[in-house]
């Protein structure tokens, strides 16, 4: 099984649109820097067993923070962050 955690931590990228998308989906009002800190913290704290590759995306599920991150594996670009529906 490939280790995606450190690849994501090392190479994650953001688009201008994703900052607004993350704020909207997570009901936040964070700056770009604060969003980057949040995403990095979630990726770092999530156990590797919660990194699932499906097609061209990696889904990172962090149950403690109740968040799922979606990252494109080819571009290492974060696509979105959503809350887990329980």
C-alpha cells in the first residue's frame, strides 16, 4: 500500500477558489493561511489507514475533527473539505 500521507503533506497545493469552498462547506470564515494550517494539521493528525485512493482522488477521513478532505492525486491539489454526515 502506497504511503500518501507524506506525499500530500509535502506537495499539497491550493487554488484561489478552494479557500472559499472550504469556508463555505465547513461553515468557517478563515483566512488562506488559517485554512492551510487547518488542512495540514488534519492531514498530519490522520492515521494513514484513513487515506483512501479512489480513482484520481485521495479521501482523507478524520473522525476526531469530523472532516473528509478530497485531494487530486495527480496535481496534489485540494479539491474540497466536507463534514462527515453521521
